[in-house]
């Protein structure tokens, strides 16, 4: 794979084809979930996590290739899961919307990263560190202005119980407009932006960022990739429409039942008043 936008069939690909959004789980996985781009993934993880630097010496992406999709499973959730040198597990998930159950789902997924390590007869000491990174386009953690939060098992005064479980949240909507001199700000900007001028600016930041921008441009210029992205987006929109329709019907049922209950309460109150007046 070449990491630059090239001419194809006499057509200059610089003729402003819009960039695919990195914050799409499909595009994110193609960039960060490809073993050939492990240097990009390592640079991003270094900006987020506080773990020993040698952990990134050899990252192994689990199931690095996208499964063949049918019409029925075009909107299967994609994420990135990998192992570090020591066997620690890192799971990265990107969500465009923050639904009410996302925290519960995150805890469940995080727990599975721990429990799936254990087989019959294994020692408890064999459990490796499990880290989850959740990137959201909505506000996931509304408290404060920080766009990155790290959650661990700690007491209120900071005493740590264990580092075996860690959840990191990254809120794209909280990213300040001006850089804060951290590598994480630049990676968050890369994930959030779809502006080519911004991407060209980011490409000057580091070799890994330059490669990431090049991969994005090449993916954006590939017709097959764009068609797959658009098919997934259509499936996502159709699914969201179905959810909204079901929710409206449910709300209608709830409202109808509430009205019936109100009528029953009024009848009961009238009977109680009648009983009282006759006593």
C-alpha cells in the first residue's frame, strides 16, 4: 500500500474528493486496526496511556482483518483489540452517539477482557492488565472540561487497589480549538476533523501522523472503500430510524397507559369520596 494520493487512470486524485471521517468505526478500524499500521497505533496509544514504553515494542492486533460483510451484517460494530509485549489487552471502541446504556456496556466489555483470559485450571496470577479506550462524538463524561479521563480502582484519596483494570474515555466534543501541546490533542484532532487543510497541518507533526494522514487520503480515494463506507452509513441510518420509530411507538403505549391509569385513579378517588360522604 502506498501512503499518498496518486494519479489513477488519468484522473488527478487531488481534485478534491472529500475525506472519509476517521471517527467512523469503519474508517477508524481500517487505519488503526491494520497490522501494517502498527506504528500509527503505537503512537496514538502512547498519547493516551500511562504504561511502560517497552509495552509498545511489539503490538499484536487481534483479528486484524475486517470480516466479509453480508447485507444483514453491514452495521456490525467494529473495534480494535490488541495485545502488548507483556500480554496486556487493549480494546479501543469508537461511538458516534452516547446512549443511556453505554456505561453499563463499557463495564460489561471491560469485565469480559478480564474473564476471557481465564481457562479451567489457570492461576489468578495469570490475569493480565485489561485497558479499554472509548472514543465518543457525544459527551460521555459531562463533568468538567477535560476531554480525557482515566478510571481505575482507587480510593477517594488516591490509594490504588490494582492496575489490572482501566477505562479511558476520550470526548471529541470537549477538544479545545487550540492545541494544548500534547500529542493526544493532535491525535484527537485527527480523529475529529475531516478538513484536508487541517490534515495537512497535522501531517507535519510526526512521521506517524504523516503516515496516518496518507493512509486516510488513500482510503478516501479508493472507490471500493468509499462504497463500503457509504453502505455501512446507510445501514446505520436505517437502523437508527427503526430505533426511533420503535421508541415513538413505545412512548405512545406508555402515554396511553398513563392516561388509563389516571382515569382509574380518578374513579377510585371519586368512589372513596362517595364512601366517605355516606359514612
